[in-house]
């Protein structure tokens, strides 16, 4: 995630350390030998009441046949707590379609885990909103795909938009913070300003603009992904609206997600407008290190398979039924997981030579794999030109693809 509001407007939401995904320093007393502690996205079920065209989890009307039981889930949560993860995000499918999700959230909160919920909101009536507040939920991410007709079409259900906005209002009435998630592509890019306006009107605290990830059903939407020029247009508008919000004393927290070229693009603009601040921001982004898949973000699917981010459902790094998550993550015996911790020398030559590799880290590997067939190939969503990246040489020998 790139905190546009923090970097451009010095907006402090209080969770910058968590969001920027710093590695924990090695501690001689640490039984996990300084392994990175990730935010864990746990898809508790594959069941969903919608069929969104870009669903990266390829959710289905019913649950998967072998989903983790409640008892298995509490053991996973105990392990995550002992491992020291910063937060667990309950996702799906639609997590509230699973009957015991509230009890899982309640249990996680009772052992001191920071909990968030990723939902479409349609199952949050007044009674459910009361229950979410009662179990201690403090934050929910709710997806909105555009204006009413477009949202309903992309979600496959007439009336979905109105139901989602009602859920946002119910959560806010109970002091549950809301982050609106907007996945932008060519079919809805014109709705960006409307999404900003909706967030301000409904007292939303955070807006996350996601770039399209080629995963699950989203993998079939490559043809409607933004071009490089369209991406620049969208990101420019995000920067402009973010500044406007803060100048008007309406400090909406704004983030872009899943395209770390945005970090480089923001730096280039700051170097033109505010060189001194650009130095500070660059140092912070270098410390973050760009894409953190396999390091500070992880996912567990409904069947207990561990993945190196929430988009890599096609590749398993292990399973919590056979080995605790903490062991899978800290030992990193899976070849991809090991490579992701130190990937620079195996990225494409263009990435290795790029002056922004330290703030991007090669971008999203799942998107690269879907587009090129090589999980260490070039992410097609990089919209920087050779002149901007200052390629020093074009004679570097292409690396041998890693087949793991």
C-alpha cells in the first residue's frame, strides 16, 4: 500500500508502521529468528452472495468442501498471536456468509489480535452491525466499484450498491471505521471522483484505490486493465483530490494498492514541486522496500493453504493443517517464499537497472506471472518510461527463468 495522504499531505492515521510493513529487527530471544511478521489475510470461506467479475478469490455460492473448522481456526489464531503478527484480516468470499465468523473475530480479539473485516456489506443489517460492534470490530473494508448501475453490474446483483452504502452508514453509526475499496480499471475509471465524493458524504475514513490484480476471475479482465496513460491520468487525479481534501480540512486517508510504480511516480512529482520533502519521502519509501509479498503480507485460504499474498491462490507455500503458519513463514523452505525475501537479482533486467527498484521491488509477481507466464517476469502494470527509470545499460544478459 502507498499512503498518498501521508506522503503528500503528512496525514497521520496512527498505523503508518503497520501499513508500511517494516521488518521486525532480529532479537536473540526471538524463537523465529527475526522473520518478518506479516499482516495475514485469512479467507475464512469461499462462499459469497455475489459474483463479482474481478473476484481474485474466484468465490462461489457455497463454501469449499474442506474449509478449516472453528477449532482449526482458533488454533491458527493462537499461532498468529504467538508469532506476533500485526493484524489479521477476515476475508472470503464473503466472510459473513460463514456462520461462525463473528465468533472467530470475537476469539481473535479476545487474545489480543488486531482484527479487520473485508466485506461487500450486504449482510450487514442493523442486527449484524450491532454484533460486529459487540465483538470488538473497529475497522471494516467495504468494496464499491463505481456509481450505482456500474457497481450493480460488476457485482452481478441489482440493488447491491444501495445495500453497500446502507452497511457503511450502519457501521459508522456504531463507530466502526470504514475503508472503501475501489478496484479501478477501464470500465469504471470515470467514477473515481464520484467515489471520493461518496467517501466524504458518508463519513468514510479511508479510501483504498486498488489497481487490477490478474488473479481469479480478475485474470480474465486483462483486456480492460488501464493503459499506462490511463493509469497516469487516474493516479494524477488521486493525488489532486487527496490534496484538495486536506486543503479543505477534510482529511480523508487515501491509499493506492498493488502497483508500486505509484511510489516512483509520486517521488518524481515531489522532486519537481518540493525537493526537500522528496528526500524525506524517498528515504521512507526505501525503508519500506516496495512490494512486500512473501514478507509483510500473507494469506491463508479457506482450506488452510498459505500463500505469499492475497492474490497468489494458484501457488501454495504450505498448509496450516500440516505445519503451523509461524513455521511455514519463518523457515521459508518453500522456494518462492525464500526468493521473495531477496528477489532483486532475479527480477527482469529492466527492474534491476531501474533507479526506483528500491521503492518498488519489482511490483506484483502474480500479475507478472499471469501476463508473461514467468512469476519473475515483468509486471505489465509498470507505467514508467525508460527515460524516467534511467536505464543505465541495455546489455545486461537476461536471467535464466526460475521454475519453482
